[in-house]
C-alpha cells in the first residue's frame, strides 16, 4: 500500500496545475447537459452561447493562475511550462471567436448549436493536451481527441453532400496518418525503451553509440520512425504531402468551424512539432548539430526546409486558379503552413519565437477573413469570387476589412502579417552564415518568391471588390449583423495596430520560450 502513496501524491500535485484542462473536461459535459434542458427555450442560442463562453472563461481564469516555473505533471506525461501556456491562450481565443461567430450565423440550427459548442470545447481540450504532451502515448491520444471530434464537426451539416464528402476524406486521411504515426512511435519505443520525449534524445544517442555492426540497420529504423511520426504532425498542419484532405474539408464544413480549423488545430500541430523536435531529438549538445546527430546524421533542418518550400509553393500555385473563396483560403492555409515551417527548420530559439508570433497573428487575420466570407455567403448564398464584385459599394466595411486581412496575409507592411513573416524570414536569415547557409539562402528565396505569387490571387479579390462592376445589375446592399461588424472592426484594428507596434507580441512570445527539454 505504501508503494502507491508517492504515485497518489504526485497525481494530486499534478491535478492542482491541471485545472484548466479539468475545467474544459467538465465544461464539455456541462454543455451537453444544459443542451438537453434548454431544448424548447426561445432564448436557447443566447443561453448556450453564454454557457460556452463561461466554460472558456473559467478555463482562461484558471490558466492565468498557472505558475511561472516549468514542471512536468503526472509522472512526465504532461509539461506545464510557459511555451504550452502561450498556445493555450491562443486556443482559448480561437474557441471564443468561433463561439461568437457561430452564434451570429446561420450555419448551425438552434436545435444543434449546443452539440457544436460542447464538441468545440472538447477540441479545445485536445489542443491543450497537444501543446503540453511530453509522452508519445499522450501525443497520440491528444491528436486523436482533436481529430475524431473534428471529423464529426466537419460533417455537421446533415444532408449536405460536400460536408459528407469532406468529412469522409478527413476520416480516411486522418486514420491513415494516425496509423502511420503510431507505427513510427512503436519503432521509437522499441529502439529506445521509453515513450518520454524528454528522454528520447539521450536514448537515441546511446542506441547509436552501442549499435556496433548493426549501426546501419539502427539508423534506417530511426529515420523510418521519425518520418512516420512526422507524418502525423504534417497531417495536422496540412503540410505537403499530407495536405490532400484540406480543400474539401474546408469547403464542406460549416464556415465558422472552417475558420477555427484553419488556425486552432494547425497551431496545436506546430506546438507539438516544436516540442517534439526540440525536446525528443536534441542530442547532448544544442542547436542544429545535436538535432542532426539524433536523426542518424541526416540534416533534418534541410529536410524540413524542403517540405516548407514545397508546401508553400504548391499551396500558392494551386490557389491561383480557385474561384470559391473557401477553397482559395484552404490552399492559402496550406501555403501559410509552409511559411511557418521555415521557423521550425531554423532550429533556434528565434525560429520557435517566430512560429509563436506568426500563429497568433494568423489567428486574427484568418478568422477575420472567414467572417467576411460568412457575411457575404449569408447575403448572396454563394462563396464564389464573382459575388465579391462591387462589394465596396454594397458593404464598405466588409470590403475594407477584407482588404486589410488579405494584405496582412500577404505579409505587406504596415499590417501585422508583415511582422509575423519578418520574424520567420529573420530566423532563416540568421542561419545563412552557418554550415548549412546555402540551404537557408535557397529557402528564403523560395519564401520571397511565394509571397509575390500570393499577392496576385489576394489582389484579385481586392480588385473584384473595389474596381470590377457588380456581377448582377443593381445588386441589393448587404446588411450585416452588428456582431459581425464588431468582430471585423476589432480584428482589423488588431492587424493595423500590431502591424506598427508589434513589441508586446514579440515580448510575450520571447517570455514564453521556456520549454521542457
């Protein structure tokens, strides 16, 4: 009996600092229950929306009370550090914005909006765990929690063929990616004897040192394992070649959830990838050398750089021919995953900071862009770029704010997207003087060329809104709800203010670089 006391004591201690996740767990159940009680209430949507915001608010209050010092919880299964807390704030912001947008729109009938809020809270919980996981099994479970609930929400529209098709593709690709990732994790465990990513780096070094005649086979097994695990991360961030599900899912899913899907799970995927590569694969030394050694001598930063270059190029080139705004923003999201991978490939604190800054800014500008898509689709019943012709005369606020978001997504000054891309490129520029400078120079060049390509299809939308005549003669003005206008105004103000004064974001990200290793 006494042998169990230390374990019980450790779990009780961990539970004290696991309160935000516990709040989301019980909050999900709470939303399901109140959804049953308010089935026939005339103010059902308002009550459920307040309930969902209250759940996220309680989680935010508990998160604000987290300690500053980094520590592991539940015997090393979960990390509680500033790095994880940064992303958790981002997830709560994405969840709150999605709740507000969903409550204003027509994508969710009132009798089903309670289910949506409860499932959304479950996804936020899964993303919390993805940002904190320090064990291979916990990584897998957290990804599966986010993925399985996302499959349901992607096909939330009953009787919609596009939603059914997108959800089915999501399930198929997600199931394959999860299986491949789990297979790679089994290889890592078989080679090292541990599932803790905090111990993997040293174990991998020891395995390679003791391999003797079987060194070649060990290196092959290590490479296969890392590639398979990377497939799971690549699927979550929609990086090439794990991106095929993205356009159809984005088009078929309810647009508020599409907006959430484009930023929340993507940010969680990057948080998980950063923690894995900088904790599990760091050798005894630090920086690029230790990481490369842990990968059997293969220059993995260059491999990630190639994936980044291919991802941003394919995303941008495919977006050129899109006329459906949701599909265009889907391919744009793939391209932005490529830009963000530049920070991961830099293998430095600056690269981690750049990813964190970019994900925060991307959350605001991309959700803002999707709000305009929702606003126009509710008025016209269409998501085609043709219906954006003459939008400046039909709804000036929507046109102006959409232009701000699009220029920010391009990375032009004086918008916040410029600050985000500047730090990504700066992280790459810092590495040009190192031993792999040629690789980083080529990556920076590809990134700059892709930015120019993205400007073309973003400006095509701006031209349609401000220059092209309306698609139909004498179109009716678009009337938007006050809530939409407040969200657009707030998001555009964020993009403009932090495009000129980004010091608070940079300092917050810099202070959040405390990462369990």
